[in-house]
C-alpha cells in the first residue's frame, strides 16, 4: 500500500515544486498565498507560516537560545501554554503580543521552562 502522505515532485520550467497531499493540505488549512516552511533535521517537519516579519530583537534573542534558524522558526510556530495556547509567530504583529513573547523568551533565558 502506498503511503498517502507521499509528496510528488513536479518540474515546471526547470523549477521543482511539491504537490502536497490533500490530507496535509486539510490539516494545515492551506489557502492561496500561504507559506509553508520545512525543517530538515533528522525528521523532516512541515508547518504553515504566516507572512510575518520577526522583529530583529526577538529573532536575536531566539538565536541566542536556539543557535539555528531552524529551531527558532520551529519554536515560533509551536503553540505555547504560557501564551494561552498561541504560537508566538501569531502574536508578533501586535505590540502587546510581542511583549508577551519577549516575556516568555526572558523566562527561557533565565532557565524557567514551566
């Protein structure tokens, strides 16, 4: 039986594109204009990303903690209980949300992982 989550590669004008299975498309609630990010650590991960610029101060602090952009963007897209179940990336466009994210980063920098 073929894995239903297998991605098909399509080549158009010498550019490689991935045809995303319907199951993943539905799970991520994809729509036109969405961005998809991949992480290439030992296990490939995929997640939907909003087109939000990460403020430099937030990015620099996270790079200090996580050391790689892959880990930074994984963390930014992961729901955090401290942020009432929101992903930090979804809060950065609001000044109050950015402050909440910076507060969580400060806690992590001090070793508070609760």
